[in-house]
């Protein structure tokens, strides 16, 4: 598992587009084995990042909001984003 991909599902503070794209980029890097693709592979790499980000956005919008997080975790996450 890619350790730098953080959990994005949170009922109190929704993930930003930037956070979703960063997670998609890390996923595609892990799967492809490229930190930065060559010029030949760049278009396919970027398209994959876009598609993973789109799928992630859809998933987060469609998940039920039944999860409840500890208030201290929420405050910690909020502080990280500021």
C-alpha cells in the first residue's frame, strides 16, 4: 500500500480537489512504477491520474455519511490543512 495516500473520507471536512488529485497521483505512481513518466508515457500517465481522481470523487460522493470520527482526530486533520 502506498503510505503517502491519506484517507479522504471524512464526514466533517470533505476532501478537496487538490487532496483527491494528490492521492490519485500517488496511486498511479505506485501502479505504474514511475515517479515521473517519460514524454512518451506522459499523456497516458496524466489521463490515468485524471480518471482515478474522477472515480475517487464519485466514490466519496456516493458513500453514506455514517462514519463518526473522534473530535480530536477532526481537529488534528483541520490543523494539518491550515
